[in-house]
C-alpha cells in the first residue's frame, strides 16, 4: 500500500510540473511562477501566465487570469479561462 501511495504522489507532482512548464522549439524548458501555467505558441515560443495556459486555434497562448485557475479550448478553438483569459507573456 505504501508503494501505491508513493507512486500516486509522484504522478501528481509530475502532472503539476507539466502544467507549469513547457519545452520551446530549441528544447529549453521554461517554467511559470508557482501557480502559473505555460504553453507553446504557433512559432515554438513558450508563453506563461498567472494560471493554466492553452494554445487556441490560431496559435496564441491564452492563460487564466487567476493564479491556479483552469483553462481549456472549446469546440470553436477559443480559449475559455477561469476568471477570464489574458495573453501569455
């Protein structure tokens, strides 16, 4: 049982790392501030923001305006974010 809990915690921490960091076109890992997100735009640049970030249908990175807030792309390719969306920087 101890091994299962340890494995689950490892997966959770890896998932949190993956959402806050992304790899650019040069292979460099870029990370956001704690609670923030990162995503890659259409030309391979990593953009970060206060919350989770997504890439919309035209290649722009949009991020939740709320630290730790969620973001997703809807069926029209538009970013939808908790607390509103801001451009990644």
